[in-house]
């Protein structure tokens, strides 16, 4: 009996030794969420962690990606960052990257399917012409939308003020997106549509149906029926001072992964995540990995990953945005305009007869040769190219599962998918999807992972439900 008892003691101690060893953290996805959670884990961990990142494609960055169109590169996915996005700013500085400076001289027009219902002028080259055009443009937008513009700014800045509270140090780790949002008084905005909240705030129907609808179509491929939270983030994404990383935003993910020394496995598509005793086994087409903690840093809505046992995921649809890059020239005839009066950025009203959400000039080579980016909800076909462009030399088409399809009231999958050590960063995207919100969510997940791990390592063998005394009696 004494011998057996000692043996049982040894077995229990052995079973527990991994708790004190280096933890294996597996991150699935190498976009902003995956890269930032690696960064925050290294930043906050008291003990060394072994961090491995698995990426299904052959590149890092996820939905931050460049395309090359006839020798020039352009952002194909997440393209702009707000001046108040503190994590992105800090990472850019930490990694020694440079920021682009915005150029707000582009002209803008709202197309309703038959005409431009609102249009700003393009600034000339001289300082005088620039200043004059800016003043005229400001006056014309104020003339059309009036006081509602201030109400729109108040609504958006209210969201930003609350959002800035998220950056305070010493914030707790939240188990759910609801609690995280409630802690900064933003949850409410996910429970009503943007349209409802803007009408309540006293905005005019005209501003909602034109400028705000155009903004939603450009930034989220949707209309004002999205939640008030996603809507406010989208309006903020059309404010001044927006920036991007020189050479491509994907370098944020790349730089963070290098900075944290995480091991990176490209071309590793996860097929299944299986809970095995206190650990997880990730299965790939080419092998397996064993992890103490798994962090899912990719939207699971369209992924074919099998969870064994199954996990607590709410159904969500991703909004697909078809992004088409074209080198050529728009057809002025289609817009009933001349080459000189077609706006650099064409936004559109919500009308199923309009076959695109927006068209913008990315680069002008000369008066008849430009690079364009088109967003549409359906593929932008060759027939449409022939109709809307007078010339088109080269075309690149990307079908992004770009962001969730938003509605209100919004519901959220939990951060901890199995109540143990399986986490999900992209549940936060149901509030708002952006480069910065991925980092914000990743920071919360890093805090959760570490608080759960440290709670776990305090466990004594007896809390496993088998005390030495019980075993001894059975024998
Ligand atoms: C950032 O800009 C500085 C000054 O123009 C330049 O020397 C440096 O090489 C740039 N760094 C990167 C990463 O582009
Ligand atoms: C949330 O919104 C409802 C309805 O607009 C309002 O009655 C309530 O006071 C709001 N709560 C908070 C915390 O803002
Ligand atoms: C806005 O989008 C929603 C959801 O896709 C759709 O049901 C609704 O018809 C759209 N609104 C308009 C005015 O088209
Ligand atoms: C990464 O590795 C380098 C060289 O081994 C080391 O100097 C650096 O501190 C490490 N960074 C982190 C975040 O662990
Ligand atoms: C503009 O560029 C295209 C191709 O780069 C060239 O064929 C065309 O002649 C140029 N047009 C003018 C007006 O310079």
C-alpha cells in the first residue's frame, strides 16, 4: 500500500510538471490579430512562452495585402488607419516603419445611377487654387447637408472618445466582447442600427441616404442597416488624417512576428483542433502540433476547421467585397460627364441597379491613363468593364470575405470557445472590423490567456478530482 501510494504521488506530480514548464501557444492566422496577440503575449508574460504561428497561405498579413498592377503596388485589403489608432501607431514606430501622409485634394462625387447628386471640385496646383477649392468644397458640402454634419461628427467623436478608454493601462481581461464594450459604454451602439441611432441624433434623411450611405458602401460594402458601432467606425474611417504604412500595411504583421521571435509556419492550413486531455492537437495536411493554448486569429465563419469536441460559435456571415484593379480610363459617356469632370472618388447611393459601390483613382499616369480601384458586391464582369471604361489594359480581381455582414442587435461568440484554453480573436469583428480593432481584441485575448494560465498553474494535484486518499482506498 505505501509503495502504491508513493507511485500514485509520483504520477500525479509528473502529470503536473508541464504546468510549470514553458507553455506552447499556437496561433492560427498571421494577420493583424495573430501578429498582435504574439506581441502582447511576449510583452505581458512573466515566464517565457513558446509561440508558434500557423498560416494557411504563403504570406503573412491576412487581409492586409498588396497587389501589383503594371509595376505599381496598391493596398488591396485594409488600406487606411485612423490617426487615433494607438496600437497601430505604436507598432509602426516600434518597427521603424514610415507612415504615408494623406493627400486630400481628390475630388469626390455621389452617383445615384443617372447623375452626380453631389460633387466637389478638384484642387489645382497652385496654393491659391488649393485653398480656394477647399473653401468652396467646404461651403458646398455645408450648403447641402447643413447642421447634420456637426451631428454626424458628434456621433462619431462620441464613439472615438469611448473607444480611447480601451487603451488605458491596467484594464482587466474580458471573457466576452459584450463586457469589453460595456466597460467603455459602447455596447449600446451594437444593439441598434446606424440608421436608428443617427435619426435619434437628429441627422437629416439626406445626409443619411447620401454621404453616410456612401461611406458605409465604401468601407463595409453595406448600408445604414449595419450596427451603430460598425457605422461609427466606418464614418471615422472617412475622416481626415488617415494614414497607411509606406510599402504596405502587411509589414505591421510581418514586423511584429519577427519582433516577437515567434516561429512561423506558412502553408499550414489547419484541418482540425482536437482537445486531448489538457492540451490541443492541431492537425494540418502535413502533420500535427500539440499546444497548451490555441488562439484562433482568423474569421471562422467560412473556414472548414473541425473542432473536436464542437465549440460555442454563433452563426455569422462574411460580407464579400469584390475588389477590382483596372489600368485604363473611365468612360465619361457612362457618367454623362467629361474626362475633366469625373470625380477621383465616385461613391454611390444604395440602389441595386448600380453595379458597383465605389470607384477611385489610385494613381494618375497621364490624362488618359490611370489606375483605379473598384469595390462591388458582385463580381465586376468584363461586360461591366467594357461599359464603364473606355479603355482597360490590365485587370486584377480579388474576392475578399472582407468583414462580417452587420446587423442589429449584434450578438458575439465568446472569447473562450471551449471554456478552457481555446480563444477567438475575431469574435470582436462583429462589433467592428479594422486593422486596429484586431489589435485591440488581440490585447484582450493575450490578457485572458495569461490570466487563465497563471490561475491554472496554481492548481494543486488534488483539484484534478483525484486525491491520493481516494486512490489508496480503491486499491
Ligand atoms: C523611413 O523614412 C526615412 C526618411 O525618409 C528613410 O531614411 C527610411 O529608410 C524609411 N524607412 C522605411 C522602413 O521605409
Ligand atoms: C442604451 O440605449 C438605450 C436606448 O437608446 C438607452 O435608454 C440607455 O440609457 C443606453 N444606455 C447607456 C448605458 O448608454
Ligand atoms: C440595406 O442592407 C440590408 C441588408 O443587406 C438590406 O436588407 C436592405 O434592403 C438594404 N437597404 C436598402 C435601402 O436597400
Ligand atoms: C528575439 O531574439 C533576439 C535575438 O535572439 C533577442 O535579442 C530579442 O530580445 C528577442 N525578442 C523577444 C521579444 O523575445
Ligand atoms: C498616356 O500614357 C499612355 C501609356 O502609358 C500613352 O500610350 C499615351 O500616349 C499617353 N497619353 C498622353 C496624352 O501623354
